[in-house]
C-alpha cells in the first residue's frame, strides 16, 4: 500500500524543477485541460490555472526585468569606480601644482592616499570624497572655486550612481519574492488539478497522462504514455539538468499510481463511483491531442 501521507505532498514543489520546466509543463497541461473538458467538468480548474499561470509569467518577466536593471546599474557603478582614482588624480594634481607633492595641503585632501579610492568598499567611497571636497574647499582662496566644484561634482555623481545601484538591488529582492509566491501558487493549482483528474477518473491512472506530460518537468519520458508528444511543447524531450532529482516523488509512486499498466484495485484507496465514462483507454487514446 502507498503511504497515505504521500498524498499530502505536492509533487510540483520539487526544487529540482526549473522555472522553464514548470512553465512548459503548466502551459501544455492547460492546453490539454481545455481540449479535454467533458461536460465542462474542468472549467473552474481551467480558469484558476489560467490566472495562476498568467501571474507566474508576469512575475517571472518582472524578475528578469529587475535583473537586467540591477546588472546595468552595477556595471555603471563598477565603471565609475575603475576611473575614480584617475579623476581624483586630476583634482589632486592641481593641489600638488599649487603646494607641492607631500605637503600638508595634499595630505589634508587625501590622508590615506589616492589608492584608497580603488580599494575601499563602495559604502566608504562617499566618506573619502567628502574628505577631498573639504580639503579642496578649505583652500579655495588659492585653488579657485572651479576646483571645489569639480570635487563636489565627482562626489555627487558617485552618490547618484551608488543610490541607483542599491535601489536596483532592493527591487530585485522584491521581484524574487513575488516570483516565488507566484510559483508556489501555480504549483499548488497544478496539484489541485491532479486531484481533480483522479477524482473525475477514479482508478484510471492512465488518464493522468492525457492531461499531464510528466517528462516536461524533467522526468524521463515514458514512450508507452498514450498522451506523450501532444501540443504545447509536449513533444520536447526532457531536460537533463534536473531529471534525476525531480523524479524523486514521481518514481516512488508511479509503479502503483501513475503507471497505466497497474490496474489492480488494491493499489488505490477506496474512491466513490464516478459519473464519468470509464471506457477503456485504448478506445479513446486516438483522441488525445
């Protein structure tokens, strides 16, 4: 007998199932559910699945958009930092020209040297630029207001770039959470659909393959599956990247629950009779998409 607690597990929660595999499976499943909806018994499931899949798709797109923005802002920040020491050197050169190298005025502007602008952490750059601005402005009478403005502009440019980079990172964190929630919702909807299918077709595990192409989740495809190779990407082969680990739930129960060849009534818990037709699968497989 199959352990009863296993039915409380949602097989679609397997972390080995990738985003792309889940999307391909859900899209294919929705097409099959819409095409095989006798007496509109699955209309509610189609509506909920459509909503969940759309939310998941939107969340995934939003997360990818945030990823692009974060990478772009990070690249801008890194490019700025690569040239920062050089730009500081321009300002420092004017100070050296006025007072000479190694003088107190120079040390006042860059007490830790120019190299620190290349080696310090991002959140310390503002501090070092503030010191530079303060040092230059303290000797503005000799150095001129233009040099003070140059130092201030360099600092302000950094503050704007750094703020944008941090904001993009925060936005990416938010979209990750949204995508995670949308994914979990879709996974549960798929599990509810699986239960609805088995309820509509009691003791007919072969009917699951009409609606759900398990190999799209990374499971090796079973050539004997009557519905294998149907629409919505059903003919695509399994992904090698997660096929071994994503099969943990399915393989342990497929021999007595999902395997079409297992027809013994003792393999299933007692279920009430269904009003649906339980015609032999061989007579209806030709209608599978």
